[in-house]
């Protein structure tokens, strides 16, 4: 690599883009993003973002932090590639999900830009290799009152998905178990359905649900609060961890029995920390999955030895001109250069969205 490449100064544009989202109980919410575009002297762009839902105060702090970190990095690519360490150094114990979200948006944009300038995919920059991953349709917000769960499952199957994730924990354990069994009639193979309880059940309720679902789930997600995981006996693999932001907390849930730890790049604070945590978990024999952030997660999971299937959720598709889709076998491939997806810069950097810009 040309040493001058990472020493270059880049233009920085920071935007706030809002996207409507459908939430449970037929409520509309708003995804609020801090979006970062980095532009090199040779005209390449790198893009990264972090998001929160209906949380304007946190997105305000994340945006202010992103501006401050970009200024501290002097808009130099080498510093932006190491912005996660910069955030740790500058914030220390004051770091929180807003400061880590800011670091994530900047870091992803920097790695995406570097990959595009070098003509290689991000997973290659992260010492990974191309491996097809099964993608699952995140039907997370299929309302429990919905009578057409099977129809939605059929639609996912028709779209080439071989796995789906479904929300549970809003009804009784046995009612939800019956709903899962109906969906498993569409996806009858073992380990093709994920049930996500969103931490809504007690240990006893989660155990009753788990016992009532006979066909093995791909994983049982967030069955109980983290501190209660060690008390739950389940025939299904437990997947959890996506709201955690520190290595100590992530290792703790693995030690309490999580067979798959789900890492959220925005909560963790960037791809470097994602990979550090993921590789440590893999060394412990724990599989690692991602949480949302579809475009980035494809590359991150390709850089791990024990990746889980990748979650495909369409909330962020309006930020891009092209988006990952499963092939006829339900597989999704990461490609470059960079992250390999083209952001909709006309939307992202519209005048009413831009909050900070530093030109070259």
C-alpha cells in the first residue's frame, strides 16, 4: 500500500437522515441516522452511518461527537481508520452508546473509502475471505395479532429466503409456540426459524416456550434479561448480546450460556472492535452473528471463522441504490470494492440533511 494513501486529507460531510419505520402494534417510528461521507482527492467516496429509533437526544449527541472526532482526526484518513481508538482515548469512562455510534459511522466510512481506493472489498482489508452466507428475513415486526404469519413466511420463501426471524414474547408462551409451529410448516427444516422474545419473558415463561417448540430453532433470541441467562434451561441455542457495547459484557453473556453472540457494530463502536470481540468469541468456540447494519455485517462476518447467518432487514435500503438480496439458494455474497454498495448521496447529502461539511 502506498503510505501516502492513508496520510491523505479527505473531505468530511456529516448528515442527519430520517427514515420512517413500521413498529409493532401498527405504530410508525422514525430511524434517525448520523451519516458520514468521506471524499478523497481522487474523487472516491466512503460511507458509514449509525442509527437510533425515536431518540433525537442521542442522535444529537452522536452527531456532535462525530463532528468533534473528525476535527480531532484532522480529516486525515490514517486517523479516521483509527478513530475507534481515538474515541476510547478521548472519552475513556465517559464513552457511551452515542460516542461509540459516532466512532462507528466515521470508521466504517474510512474503511469503505480505503477499500474503494485500493479496489478491494472491506473483508479483505480485515483479513477475511469470500464465503457465501445464508441470509435470513428479519420478520421481527410481524405483529402477533397478524393472522397471516404463514402468508408472510410463504412470501419470504418466494423471495429465496431459507430462514426467517419472528417476534415472540408478546403473547403467552404456548400461543407463541403454536405460531412458531405454523411458520415451521413453511420452513420445516431444523434450524431455519429464529424466535426473538426481546427480553420479555421470565425464565419460567421462556423455558415453557422452548419446551413447546419441538423442531430446533436456529436460535432463541433474547429469551430473558442477560443476568438471568444462566438460569434458563433450553433445548434451543440461545442467541443474544446485540444491545451490549463492551468486551466484558459480551464475554459475560457467552459465559452465561449464549451459543451465538450477536454483535451490533453501532453499539460496539465500529468494525475494529467488532472484529476484536468476534475473534475472541470464536476462539472460545462461540459463533458470532450480526445485528442489523446489513451492508457492513456481510463483510465483518466474512472476516470471522465461525460466522452465523446474516440478518437482512430492509429499514436502511433507502440509504442505498443497491442492497443485498439472497440468491436462489438463499445465499448472500459480500463484494467490493469497499463495502460494494452504492449510497444514495443525493438523498444523504441533500442540503436539509447536511449538518457539517469540511471540504478538501
